[in-house]
């Protein structure tokens, strides 16, 4: 019962955070920045200002699909960000370039997250099969071992979620410092850029807590079935 209350609570908070994020980006996407720079312009300038010349800024399809790919060294901006001159576009573009700066500076949490990507990719493919198989066969030693293996794999995805938090928060911090220093934002819209990135950061916090809650739930099932 406690788990379900926690699960429903996290689900409600997650929905509220996502709704707030969508609302803020919709609102700030209508507010132009005074210098008329697009998201692509902002990204390229931030890279140059940080001495980074081997990263390419590209456009990608979708909404809020912006991301930095350390393997290809590309800052991929969604179409609504790439060509937009809004506060939201500037904030998102600078945030993704913040990851490129982390990569160039060998930021430790980013290196840890990148190292976990292959493990998490493998875990994501098999974790639910192991957990479901373990629950179905829990009365046997095989079932217990399957569930334990699933818990171990799920623990890696939970660890990945928590390592992601400092990576995302630091990228936003770098973005906001640069936006202010470069004069891309001013005293009026800088707080709006900060608000947009803060809303985005909350989604990662909720995701990490949800992953932890699920991990604890699976561990409780494993322990109860062993008794």
C-alpha cells in the first residue's frame, strides 16, 4: 500500500512537472531575444566563446528532442529551437552546448554517464524480461536468480538516472552564466531562461526518484519471496 501511494504520488508529480515544462516552453517560445539570434546562432557562438571548434550544430526533428551527442560531437537542436529567436530557444541551445563544454573539459559526471551508456542500453533490453520471469518462477531457485539479475540491471539504470542529475544541472549552470556574460539575455529575460531550464531539470529529478522507488519495490518483492 505504501508503495502504491508513493508510486501514484510520483506519477502525479511527474505529470505536473511535464505540464509545467510544456507550458513554460510554450510561453517563453513567444518571447523574442533582443539581438535576434536563433537557437543555432546561440549554440555556435557559445561553442566558439568556449574555444570549441570541432562540434557541429545540426537540426533534428521532433519537439524537445534537443541533445548533445558526444560520440559524433554534434549539438542537435529540434526544429522549433534551431531557427527560433526566442528566450526558450536560446536557453535550450545554450544548455546543450553546456554538455559540449563538459565534454571538452572532461567533466567527471559526464564521463561516468557516458561510460554507463552501453551498460544501460543492455540493461534496458533485458531488465523487464528478467524481472517478469523471476516473478513468474519465484518459487524456484531459477526464478530467484532471474529476479536478482533483473534487480541488478535495474540498479544500473537507477544509478544512471542519478548521475544524470549533476550533468544536467551543471549544463544549465554553464548555459546561464554564458547567456548573461555574452549579453544574449538581459535583466528582463534572463530569469525566464533560468525558469525554463529549472523546469527541465525537475523532470530529471522526478525520473530519478521514480526509478529509485521502482528499484526499492523490486527489492522488497525479492526479499519477501525469499522468506
